[in-house]
C-alpha cells in the first residue's frame, strides 16, 4: 500500500479503507511511518475518521426505537447504559443482551411493553473491555479530575460524601468535589450517596497514577487531616471518620517513621479493633490490633501499659476466634511476660484454657482452671474426698438458697461488681463444661459454688451456668425434673434481666440439651439449636457453634427424621467443624455420621474431612486417641453410636457390652436413648438365655420411663411410645402374649402420632 501511495501514475479510481486503534499505535509502532507517508503523499487524498463512542442522544434514540418506547421513558436506561459502555456500539449491544439474559430487561404481558428495574441495571458490572478503555483514558482527563481520582483510589473502590466534605475543608483538596463530579461525567465514577468506581480496574489504574512515595504521603496527609477534623463522639459520622482516618494512617506505613502521633495512632487502632469485634468482624479486628501494636514505642509496656494490654488481649481474642492458635500464643506470651498482676492475666488465661480444651487436652485445661480458681480463693477438695454425704450436704444448702427464688427476683437481680468474683464465676462456668467431659464428680460442687457466690456478691451473666449445672444435678441425682427444668428457665431469665448477650448462646445450648427435652417435643428443639449455631457464630463462639451443630445432628436422627435428612445434617455440620477446627466435637460427630452411613448402606468415608486436622481413619482410632487424651465424653459418645448400630444390626451381645461401656453420658437425647436401647437389648437377651440379671437391667430401664411418663414429670410426646415398646418387651419376656400385641399397637399409634418414624417401624 505504501508503494502504491508513492506512485503518481496510479489510477484515481482506487479506494483504500483501513482501521487501527489509536491507543495501540505510538511513535515507535511499525505503522506510524506508513501513516506519516500517506499523509505526506501529493497524489493521494487521505481522510481520517475518528470513531469514538456514540453520543448520548443517539444511544437514547437507538434504545427508544429498539424498545418501541418514547425517548423520555428510555432516558434513565440510556444514562446507565452510557456509564457502563462509554458509548461503544459493540459494548452497548452486548450490555443490552446481558440485561435480556438476566431477565432484568423483559417484556411485560400485563403492561404490554418492555420494562426494567433501574437499580438492578445499575448493579450490573461494567465489562472489563470497557473498563480497560476508560483506564487508558485517565491520562487524558483534566488535572483536577485526575487529582480527585487519586484521592478516591486511596480509600479503595468508594468514598463517602461525608469524608469528601471533610477533605474539601483543606486547601489541598478544595476542588475535590468538582473533580469527582467531572469523573462522574466521564463515566469513571458513579454517585449515589457516595462516589464509587464503576470497575475495580479503574480504581487500580487511578492508584497507579501515583508512585509509591506519593501514595504513602497521600495516605498520611488524608489520615492526619481527618484526625485533625474528627467530629465529636456523639456525631453520627464519628465512627465512619475514625475508621477512615486510621485506615489511611495504617496504609501510609507511618509505623516506619519516628512519629510523634504514634501513641494516638495505636489508640485509634485499638478503638477501631474493639468496634470490629463488637460487630463480629474478627479479621479486621486482628488487622487493627496488629497495626496498633506496630505503633507502640519500644518501651510500650512501661510507658503505655493499659494501651499495650488492650491491644495484645484483643489481638489474641481475634486469633482465638479465627483459630490462629500459633499466632494467639505469641500475643499471650507478651501478656504473661509483662502483665503486672493476676487480674491482668485472667483474660489471657481464659483464652489459653479454651484453646487447650479445643485443640489439646480437656484434662490439662481443667487442671489449669483449678489452679486459677485456687489463686482466686476458690478451692475444691481432692477427688477422693468427694463423698455422697458431701454432695448431699451441698445440694441441701443450695436448695435452701434457691427455694424462694421467684421469676421477679431473677429479672431484677443485683449485678456482681467485684472483679475477682466476676472472674471466679467466669472460670467456674467454663469449668462446668469440662467437668461434664472429664470429672463429673465435681459438677454438683461447682454448680453450688456459683450459686453461693452469686447469692452473696450479686449476679453476673456466667451465674446462669450455676443454675444450669445445679438443675441438671437435681434431675440426675434425685429425678426432680420439675425443679431442674425450672432452674434451666431461670438461667435464661437471668440473662434477660441482666440484658446481656455474651453468654446467651452457651446458656441456650445447655438448656436445649439438658432440659428442653424433658418438657418440650424434641422436634421443636431442632429450630432452637439451628438458631443457636447462628448466634454462636455471630458472637465468635466457635466452640458452642460446633457443640450446637453436633447436638442438632443427634436431635435430627433421634427425633424421627429419615436417614437421608439426618445424613445431610451431618454433612453440613462436618463442613462447619472442619472450618472452625473444633476437633473435640468433630470426632464424635464423625462417629455419629459413620453410624448413619452404615445404616444407609453407604460406602462414603466421613473420615476424609478429618485428615487435614488429625490422622484418624476409623472409630477404633478415635477411641485410641480419646482414651490417650483423657477425653471421656468422646469415648462414651462413640460407644453409644456403636451400641445403637449393633442393636439395629441385631448384634445383641455386642450391643450389650457397648451399653455397659457408655454409662455416664449426660445429654438428654443420649441419656434417654441409652436407657431405651439398653432396656430393649436386655429384654432380648433375657428371653434368649433366661438371664435374670439381664431381665433386671431391662426392668430398670422400664422403671425409668415409668417415672418420667406416669408421674407426669416429663413430656408424654417424647417418652410415651418408648415406654409402650419397653412394656411390650417386658410382657413378651414374661410370656404374657395377650398384652404384647396391645402394647405394640399402642406404641405404633403413639410413635406415628408424635412423628417418631424409627420407633414406629421398630414397634
């Protein structure tokens, strides 16, 4: 073509049309000399046609005609289309087609016209090709627009108008609003209560307009201006500005400077981190705390003790929730080395103990609790000194404290104010959880101690665990279901009276597994447990989220759900356990899941999920691990699962041995399930072998159900059908065949009426 253009003899009846992208052809491009030669040619007339974006008016005409609607009705759709496509005809066509595919733009048979929701249209992401074109356009924008885009890019993808107004008070950014509005007109930003980049690529390109040094200086200048003009703490914009200010300071890497404001920066990070914890944003909280620590001077603990303690405590807390155990240990080590007294170490020890229980040994965690309680003046006798007489004495003393306690008393309870007693109650409360799993003899004594402290010094949220544990002791030791259930309700009432939410997920969990079943249909408890999982996760209490998930899986199977539903619940819970790294709960859940899969005849391996946390491949290895670590609750849970499976597979001798091994379980579902199946197994073996001892074991289980149902202490809904099945088996074992059929038919009717499909089928 170049040769032809240089030939003066060429016929004038010759037309060449060529296209190129002007943003891809610079002075060094191979095409540039040719283009210059064309333009310098004396024999050829060269006409340059610049194909830019379509004007807004033309786009509106095109959309109006395509949709057969008046121009005024399509104007808003056109405005958004222009912002998303920069007027490029190809991109306009693709954008409108995407609206059709997503059914955002659709034909209404009712209105007999094309309709759309403009907010849904705005929510559609800009095409990356359009974003790339706009990004290349940045350098051609006026200086004030580029300067404004640099400021916005320092905040990320968007900037609040309140921040813009505050920055505009500075001489440096006085033209910020005009620049931002110019960027809106160029379709770089969108404005709707805040200024926002239409695509991440544009934010990145705007940020890249600055070199590294300019970025750090801008972050610092912006942060300092916001700090200097911080609104009062009562102002609605205070939190917004505070977060924005410290975010800019942190990104400026000011911690590398010998800054006179370092302590102020550390304090702001502590405030921002605490606020993040309040809204359960533990990732941001950890980031703020780490930045805050980086601002501390070398003599941080000596010069700024309270600030240092607050930063390290909250950093450890965020790590605990995020299961960053090694990192948490680093922060706790700092606290234990520098804290000046026991009280300042108590929060750190509390996190350490919970971590030990979750990831290591419950026995070791319990030992640590006892040491700290002793330091707080709360000593307990050696295990060998805990006698039935001592327990009866403690029960009698505590009952006398509680007997006249009314609902009104609990709702208006005096608050505990003495710091050491508050911490003692908190450690006693967590002790209760571990005692259920490793040292149950201590439970009545610990529960009684919580109630006595609360009666003398006022109530704290953790006092609720005293009610919970003592109520359970009443049911377990004296079959006093009514008063036990009443104390469970009192625990929930206490939290309502104290208007506190921090302990609610834990207390609610214990109420569900220890009390609700005795009075309320088991199927209704499932919804409470689901709620509690969400509440626990929101509060950052991974331990109780996991426990609630496991309890829900037990509930699902034993409340009459079919096996497929029960297996799905296990799969969901397993995924959560793996994410939260709650091994102590994950192991018994995997055993429970295994039982369900075997009953379904599935060859799925639920142990695959465990391999990332611990090399355990089957239930025997769970037992070996749990026994070696002294985790007796896990051992009993596995034996209960194996007993249940052996019964349904008609391996009655094996089931009987397992029933003996899993005594000492404490959850309501497990206690009742164990009693029921042990009774059935015992009656079957008594008939086969004429074993009087087995007959007595069956009658003992029958007696328990008779007390629970016939004394009207417990929910007929949950117990009646099981009592009838046990009565039928008892008559069968005694050869009283006439009564057997009657009892079985009544059991079938009761199980069907109360939606227990497994027991209905069994009967």
